[in-house]
């Protein structure tokens, strides 16, 4: 009997000794300490020993609590013991500069919090029990969303919460530097931050301090006088709760120390696991890929430009050209003064045609060419092939061509005839030649339209005829501009001497005729209709 009583007393003394021992632990990473933590929700311990409360998923929550309850109250008087904790955390947002709510250091009567909601409730409470005194929850929140429902001061704050998400006291995240300067800290930047939470039961003062380095600032950023006795039970669970909303953030805990009666052990950031940095950029590879892509794009653009330009500039193969089958010798039927003649058949009408291909080596000039098409084109005889049309694919109209055509128009108006007259005398066939001959003879007024019966201003007629010859100059550079033409007609400036307009066309008997031929054809095309 005596032996049994002794054993009972020894057991009671041992139990009292164990229960009175302070709770203290330190985790510098959680790789080998996961058996001491109770995780639920989306919380997990990664391979590198980092505690990840939430991931990049929207509207989730995660909890991580010390697996055993901690005695917070003195059994004799019910007062709360002093306690302190230190932990390192980081918040990485999926969308830069936009947070995904936050997390909280939590003291809770249970470690499941099964009825809690994510988003603005931080995985602590829900819409029905928020603010209830029966919650018995104490938390220090680190929030990156400004929720107006709970009166948040901004989207980068810390707050002291008791039974409610409406903070009893809150402050923007910042710390005091060594020179007592207040420095802001942006929690959603992904930077590792150390936090200290200390409660002094004697003064009933709660202090919260944060810092981007391992050195603890001298002054806390948040102090609040509170008696936690009505809030906390005798035994409570300590840990962390986090949640995400529409936007997601990953909430990380790298290390954690806690002491129930005394100062928690400070953590050294250099000895804690850290998030992997962004992959190193291979500068040479990046430059190589960029240059290669640039060269490829330029090459594609150049090929596309060349192809489009080639298509636009390509000759349109007309029906009569197709029927000549590439002007093969097999289709050759003869030779003319201007070149070879080929046979063919137009597909639409099945009409047999003869196509004369003008040769640049032709010994005949522009005058003979125009004479032929203007005379033969109007003849109708059973032994003559009717002229159906002609073309010359070379050159483009320019402003100089327009001036040349304007000169032809002036001569047409004064002379009252077309630039080419098939029924006229040979010396009067080409209007500009005829006017030039009369100018040289001093009989320029003989070219004036006879239908005027001599009733015209001779001076004005001479001015217009002279200007028409100047505009018909065979050298484009010698022709006036339209601005000068207007000034000539207004009498502001005197007309220069007239130069022979078709000298170069006469020289075309032994060559191509160049730009003068083009201007001549563009100007007189209506005469061939």
C-alpha cells in the first residue's frame, strides 16, 4: 500500500513537471520536421523543405499547425503566459503587383478550421461566424488585398484580429531602419521577410515587427495593448492559415521558431531554404535566336515583296498572245518592214489574224509606223488584212507626258483637226510636223482652223501655237511645267524660242525612239481609234 502511494505521488510530480515545462521549438526549414506539423487544405511541404500554404490556384486555403496543443494559461489565475514567435515568409503573386489575399499567424482552439472559407476570410472564419466571441481565435494577418467589407486600410497591411477579420489594429507593412527611418515593405513582391510577434503578459502589450534582413529592428511597427485571457483557452493550437481569391498567390514559410515563456530564437535567413531564382538567361542563345528570327523575318518579307512585285509587273498574257504560241518559228508566215509576221486564231471569235511583231532593229522610224497604222487601219479590201489593234508595252506616263499631250491639245484646238489625219496630204499627216513646217516657213497662221473664216486674234493664235510646239518638244526636260504654261497663257512671262519637236523621232529610223516615242504614242492614241 505504501509502495503504491509512493508511485502515485511520483507520477503526479512527474506529470506536473512535464506540464509546467515551457513549449519551445525551432524549425529552420521543414524537410525533416513534417511529423511535427499538421497540414490540411492545400498546404504542403516541398522537397526543399519550404512550407507552401497555397499555390497558384484561385479560391483555395491551406493550414499548417503545430501538431500538439500548447498551454497558454496559468491554471491558478487564468492569466495568459507571455509568448513570442519568429518566422520567415514570402508571398509570390501570379499577377505581378496584384495580391491573392494573404495569410495569418493563428492561435486557434482546433487545427482543422473545417468551416472556414478562402478569399477575404483567410481560411480562418466564414460569413456566419465572423465576429462571434465564441470563435476564440487570435491572428496576426499579413494581407495583400484591401477588403472594404472588413475596413482594410490598404492592399499591403498587417493587422491584429480577434474573433473577427475586422482588425483591432492595423498598419502598412514597413520597418524601422537603424537610423529610425520608416521603410515600406511590399509583401507581394516575393521578397523573403522576417516577422516577430511578441506578447508580454505583464504589460499586456502585443508587438509585431518585420524586417527584410536577419537583424531585428529596435522598434516594432505595430503595438497593441490587449488582454488575451478572454480570447484564448487553456490549450490552443499555433500555426498558419492562408487563402487565395480570384487572383492567386503562393504563401511560403521558410522557418519558424516559437517559445511559450521567453523570447523565440531568431532565425538566420542565410541558413533557411530559399525559393529558386529565375532560370539563368543564356545571353548567347538569346542573341542567336533573336538574330536568326530577325534574319528569317527579313528574308520572308524580302521574298514576299519580290514575289508580289514580280506578279504586279508581270505581263498579262492576252488572247492574241496565247494564239501565237510564244511566237514560234512554226507560226511564222512572213517578214515586213517593221518585223516578222505570225499567224494565229482568236479564241472567242475563231477569227484568223496576222500579228506583226515590231523589231527594235527595224530600219523604219516612227513616222512610217504611224503612217502605216493610220492609213492601213482605215482601209477595207478583201486582199488586205484588217487592222484590229496595236500595242506597245514600254514606258509609263509621266508629268512630262501630260505636258506633251497638252501641247497636242493646243494644236488640235487652234488647227481644228486631229493629231493624225489619214485623209490629209502626206506633209499634213502628222499635225505637229505640219505646224512646225509652217512655223519655219513663217506661215504659221495658215494652220488655223479655216472654219473660223479669219475671225480670230492673230496674236493669241500665234501664242497658243507656239506654246503647243514648245510643249511638244521631243526632249522631256525641255518641256515647261504646267505652272509655267499657265504663266505663259496669262502673259506673265514671255515664251522662249521654239525648238524642233520631232528631231529625235526622225533619228528613230535607226533606233528605238526612247521616251519621245512613248510620249508621242500616249498623246496621239485617240487618233488611232
